[in-house]
C-alpha cells in the first residue's frame, strides 16, 4: 500500500502483466476491493499465491507512507 498526499482517490491493481486488473476506487470501496481481489487470486479458502495486490491511496494532508505486508509463517500439513 502506498499512501500519498493529493486529491482524495484510490487505485487497486493485481494480476500478471498480460492479465492485469486495474481499477479506480472511492474510499468506501477499498475494503471490498481488497477482499474481492484476494478471493479472485487466492480462492475462497485464501490459499497462498505469488501475485501481489497493489493499493495506492491519495488523501489531503496524508504523509507519504509505503507499507508492505509480508506473509507470516505458513504451516502446510504433509502426510500422516
């Protein structure tokens, strides 16, 4: 997520280069757009995928800030 100073608006982008989805959002649409992108990329079981979701938000009087959400420890059961 990138937070920047400017006119209030937001964008979300995800997918591979040849099949990339980009969409402009209003502030109330952000949470729903992240959920929809996660479901589309990782499925309803929230599997693990390599594809990143990029979110850029502009707001008046906002500090310039970039956040990167790194995956936590993932445990996958193997065998008995």
